[in-house]
């Protein structure tokens, strides 16, 4: 995808999720070409991806019709990011945090049972590196380690449904940093809890891993609530 194509897609995607275009509104390839000054190919590919996300549907002799929210693919990372960066940010963060709270503790319990020896060693290494980078205030490096940590745990669960949520968790973690919701230095309790999860998974203690992950997500939920109240 070219930078121009990506820019057009992001603009229209955000406009739809923010309500600039409402359910039943009709877009056309001609309008996209003229409004953004792009080729027919870029306009067509943009609409193809938007249709894939469920935001629009094409109807012969009518055009490209904006769909209701109930038709959106809410697990698509692009839809999640558009919602996070728009007016519905707070609601999206709330629902995503609720999803994580429901799924990740169960996933790490399964990871404690099913992870390979290599995965157990890797998760411990990641938690140690997260503490080092977090305490140093290296937020970009910390973010990449945090993403690797949570993605590895989902994969180590040996459950393809949990693993499939890796992209969702990734965009949420990136969104917290890119939208300014993360402190430069992660709170010490969060660093400690990640180490507890790693130790429990490495040792095969599923209930301890699950409890520690629940505490992580309680801290996340509390941080989000504090932001929303301000």
C-alpha cells in the first residue's frame, strides 16, 4: 500500500467511524478521485479495503454505501485504530480493556500449561528487558517489548482463538503510547506484575499467572478511568 493510498484510506475510515458519513450515505469512486486527487486504481483499492472492514458495501448502480456500526469488523486493527484516534476513543478503549480483561488472564493460564521450553525462557527474558527499558524511560523500546510479551503469551496458550487476538492487543498497546495515554516511566507495580506473570508461566503455575495478569489489567482499567474522568 502506497503512502497516498494509506492516507486516503485513513481519512475516509476515520470520517465514517466519527459519523462524518452516516449510515446510508453514498460515496462514489469519482468523488474519491476528485476530492483526494488520486487515480481510479487508488480509489478502487481504498473502497475494496473499506468494504473488507465492513464500513461500506458496494451496490451496482447505487454506489458505495456506508454501513451501520453493527456491520463493522470491530476486530480489524484498522477499525480499532480509527476509533481510537477519533471521537469514540473513550468508548473504544473501554470495550477493548474489557475484552482484554476477559481473555488475557485465561490465555496466560493456558500458556503456563502449554508453553514450550523456548517460550518460557523468552517470556522471562522479555519481562526483564521491560523492567530495564521502563525504568530508563525508553518508552519506544518498552512498547515493542510489551507487544512481544503479550503476543507471545497469546501464542503460547496453544489456542488459535487467543492467538488471533494478537493484532488487536498490539494496536491497543500502540494506541496507548501514540495517543499519549502512557507515562514516560511505566508504573513500578505494572513492571512487577509483568515479571510475576513471566515467573508463573515459566514455572507452570497457571493460577498465579492468571491472577497477576488480572492485576495488570485492573491497573490499566484504573489508568483509563482516571483519564476519562479528567
